[in-house]
C-alpha cells in the first residue's frame, strides 16, 4: 500500500496534462496576439488623428492670414523693390512668389511653380494650394530676407540692409509665400507620400519642407465673392479662371492620411469619395483617415 501511494503519474496522465497545458497556452497566445493587434490598431488610429489635427491647424492658420500685408490688405497697393527677387533651385520664382493680387490660389492636379516638386514626383490627382502674405509678427531689418514695409496706404517688398521710406506709421514684417502640395515620396521612404510645401526662407529662396509623412491626397475648393458684397456667390474648383474683381473668401480642403505600415489581416471597409473625386477602395492593409476643414480668408472680408 505504501508503494502504491508513492507511485508517480502514468504516461497517459502525463500526456493528458501536457495536452491540456498546450491548449491553455494556445489560448493565452491567441489572446495576446489579439490584444497586440488591437493595441496596434488603436495606436495607428490615434497617430492618424494627431497628425490630422496638426495638418488642419497649419493649413487653417496659413489660409486665415492670406492677403495680410501688415497695416492693410490691398494687394494692388503692394510695390516691388528693385532688389525683390526669389529663386527656386536654379529657376527664377519672382513672378510666382510676388503675385500679390492673388493671395490665395490653387492648382487642380497640376504644377504651376518654376521648380520641380520633391524628387520630381508629385502625387497624381492631388491639388496645390498657394498662400501669399506677411508674417504675423513684426521684425527688424534683415538683408538676406524678403520683407514688407507697410503703411495705411501702401506697402513695399524689398531685400536690403535698410528699409525704404514710407509716409506715416509703418510696420516691418517678413514676407511669406507657400505652396502646399503632396509629393509621391517622403524624406525617409521613397514609397510613402508626404504633405510638403515650398516656403520662402532666408536668402530669398523657396525651400522644400516636409510637413507630414503619410499624407496621400490634398483637395481644394474655393468660395468666391463675384460682386464685392462680402458674400460668397459660388464655389469653384482649383484652376477656375477668376476676374480681377473676384475675391476668394474661404477655402475648403480635404486631407487623406494613411498609416505608415499595413496591419496584418486588416481590410478597410470604407469607400472614399470626396471633393468630386471618383470613389476609391484600398486593399493594402493600411488604415486611412479622411478629414476635411474650411477656413475664412480674414483679410478678404
């Protein structure tokens, strides 16, 4: 009897115990995998939402200040100094950058700048948004920058060690000229599209800046006042010819973002149709987020 009590488990009992343990471990592993996928999905969605807020805030702030020239907002009263010139790569971009009568403009799936987009690869189908204005903050004279000196009646853009003379109260600010667009590549990955902009910087150059990787589309619509009553009469697509008397009062825009890496087993159920673009479905396993925003051009009112 003592020997029976001290006997160990039989082979059959050991196999049963191993089988039960394996099933439990498989369940734990499957649960951990599901939790990992859920955490990754939540992290991707959160990152897309944060990136969307960042892009929307930058676009809204730039649009709001379009046509701001300091002490007035009349682009026809802005003069060019003899030394006011802009270069973009090897090309002369002066005419594009100093188009003061068009503080807001957009191109429909085309490229109007004299220098190429990043790596000469623009995202097909995406629009380009152009903004021209003065900086919000006043500045001191800096010879390597294009600056704008404004009074209540006029303004002059110059680049020199001393500002030109204007009558009355004046303010000095840096000049801003931006072209927002989507490139087919980013600085880190040639296969990842990115939101970028050509921006006027020191040295009177248009520099290409990466704003956000993972943006694969930008679409624009313009609200236009045709009769000067301060109320939008029509909404037009980029590239629509406007007369000299018509003013852009507001801009609506759509931004489509995608996650950097695909998720295992993820299938996007959404169909993306916006801004007049044909409906599209994606099967690459990446999460996407479509956001839209609008902003009033404050200086056009």
